[in-house]
């Protein structure tokens, strides 16, 4: 669990920061990475204060008593490892949202949004999905399976991302101007680290039980092997699915497509990793890779500016993985339920659909309220002038690259303005 916890923390810092940072424009990369780092700092402390208690201290339809285990009072120190493991899930869920709002959200607004959203959206969703008490809504009353966070993490973050981009509006110049990733090497590195860290995410989420120590170990080894193999094969299949659709639609198989396929496969197999067999994992990976590759283009048709495709990958991939449990799950898996393909009928599929619906409705409403409150008080968005100049320099006083002789090593303002004038506002 120590290793798994470290791996999941690595998924946010530095893996997600690198993945998103490389996809950003050169004048926005530091801000993008900072959004991940500050999310880790804020959410981690808040989780210890009340998050663990809201998620794990007892019964409740939406959340448990925030003060029952306040600041881990009453929690055995031997359980701290599991607390820290769950904390890393909270951190990455919040950080995932940041990719949708790249280039234009005030850093101060993000700092305010992060703890409020974690408190009102993530901690309740974690209780509904992971606590599995009789009263908890998704895993208890509805009975939907979610092995490691298709609803609590990916649909949760994806819906929040969609709400924020609608409230923020489009980047200046989008979609007419081509706002391409500035460093795909960073993105590929980040994707590889995410894949590596995801073994902590999925395999670390194993739960096991039995009447004897021998039975516990046998089940533990079985679920470990299944989860590790499913995570691996689904990701490989998603790369192929994404690149195939990319080749058909655009005539090229790109490195950005491969990196995005990695994440799409990992997202989709997250809720299903312990529930399906190997063929089910491959099927989920292929479907998620192909559908997500197609879905990222929706933003151009529908007119919402999701900067780094959080909606197209995490929301869509999370829905695919969660729903397809109802098709591909087997009674040999962690939930012990046969899906539609294995003779289990439609009951499991209906449960999965209801779980998805609850997550979408709850998070949509709460995130909209939070976003509107911030928008009409302190404001969500930087000015047009600041966006054109670059959010790195206007929000942080730094630039990622010293591209011209005569500029200071700290990337002073003059150097950034020279860069903008030579490379254009889409630098």
C-alpha cells in the first residue's frame, strides 16, 4: 500500500502536470503544472481534516459526518496508509479538471474552487462509491460496481470540467486559431508515467476477504493478477483503437493520439479492472480508445472550448468503462456478478446506468452552483490582455523558456513579450 500510494501521488505530480503541461501552449505551461501542484497541497490537507471522515466514518446517503473523525481523531496510525492512499485519489480527481480550463482561469479562482469542489463534490462522491455502506447511494442502494473510480473520479472530474468551460467561455481566437501542444515530448513522458502510476491506482484498490488467512491470500493473488493484466491489456487496446480512428478520420497516427489513447484506456478500465476478464478488458480498451478519439472532436461541433480534452477522454471514457461493466463483468470477478454477455440479464447494466446518471446529475448541479458563485464574486477568468500576453507571466511572473538572448533566467516580462511578438499570440 505504501508503494501504491506513492504511485498514485506520482500520477498527479509530476505525471499529470507533465502530460497537461506539454499539451498547453508555451506561454501557459507553468500555470498548467502549478494547477496540479496546488491541488495536491490543498486537497491533501483538507482530506485529512474532513475528507476521510466524510467518506469513511459511517453511514449516510451522500456523505458521512465530517467531524466524526476530524483530523483523523480516533483513526489508528496503522490505518494512515490507507487514508493516504484514498487522499491521492482525491488529489488527482481535482487536478484532472484543470486541463479543461487551460490558458484562461484565474489562479486565485482555481485556489478557491479546489477546496470547495473537493468538499461538496469529491468527498460525497467518494462516500457514495467507495464506502459501500448500506445507505451510500451508488454502491449501496443502487448496487453499481466501480472498482477504482469511473464515477467518483473520471465522470466526476469530466462533468466538472464541462461545467467550468461553459461558465468560462472560449479562449480568445478559438477555434479559428490553432492552439497546438507546445511540447509533445513532455506529454508522451507524462502519459508513460501515468500508465506506470495507474498500477497503484487500480491494483492498489483491491479488496479481499474470506474465512481464513489462506482464503484471503488466494483471493488477493487472484484479484491482483486479474487487475494488473486487465489494466495493461485495456491500455494497449485503447492505443490501437484511438490510432485506428485517428488514421481513418485524419490520415495520420500521431504521438498525441497514442498518449491520449493510453489515458482513455486507463480511464475506462478503472471502474472495471476487477470485474471483467481479459477479453472484456480488451473490448473495453478498444471501445474507449475509438470512441474517445471521435468524442474529442465534439467540442468543435458543439462549441465548448475544452482546452485539453478532459471531457472527451475522462467523461466519455469514464461512462464507457462504468456502463460496460454491465455487459462484460463475470461472476469470477470482484463483484461476483455476471453481466449481460455472460447470462446475467440487464439488471447489472441498469445498475451501472443509474450510477452514471446519479454522478452526472449531482456533480452538474453542485459544480454549477460553485462556479457561478465564484464567477459573480471574484471572477473566474483572466482579462483578454492577460490571456494574449500569457497566463504564466501575468499570474505567476515567470515564463517556462528563456528563448531569447538578453532575457533574464527568470523569464522576465520583456522576454515573454518579445516571444509573443515574434511567434504570435498562440505561442
